[in-house]
C-alpha cells in the first residue's frame, strides 16, 4: 500500500494509547546502563530525602528520558505497520515518576499535512500515571513514505 493510501486511511482525532509501564529499580537500572546516567536522583534513597530548592521528590525517581522512550515506542508501534516513521518529538516533564508508578503514553492525531515532499501527521502527547495525573506533555511529527529507509527499492 502506498504512503498516500495509508495516509488517507488515518483520521484526525484518532487516539493511540501505549502499553502501561511500571517503574521498578530494575527498569531504572536498565535505563541507567543504556544511557550511562547514574545520577543519585535515580538510585540513592538517602540522597533523595533532601529537598532540592523548593522541590521534594519523596524518593528516587525515574529518568525523565524514559518518558521520551515510552512515547517513542507508542508512536513507533502504531506508525511502522502503517508505513509511518517518527520524525520529531518534543516533551515537557511536569511531575517526577516514582518507584511503583505506572505510566501510559497517549498520542492524539491532531493534524494531517500533505506537502510536495511527503505526507505528515502531527500528534499531541500526554503521559499519565496510575492516578490519571499528567506527568509529561508534548507534540510529535511523523512522515509516511513509499520506500522504507535503508531497504532496497
């Protein structure tokens, strides 16, 4: 199916909900090992008893970039089978995510744009915790292509 056919089949207002992700010490460790970010914010319970300016985190917190990774996975899981590719993502972290929290990413398709160079979709992004509290927001852009990058035509 061509990029234009795939693009035409998707609808503005469509909501893509990602898989829930529960934060554990193991998921924090795995992300730290992959990113090389061993900041005590993510590991040291004693260190996190302190306040940081006007902020008190009440325990170790997940790496903020794990929100970014979860959003990317949500978009990619939906886009790839349709011939779409995630091109841009901007996020803003609103609240820390603590051990035991379960977060879920949601992307709402807000706009479709056809240009001379391609077929584009825009998304509004929300990441919520198990209490429906908003922990991150953002926006993303994806492109639909007839040829898969890196694959022979």
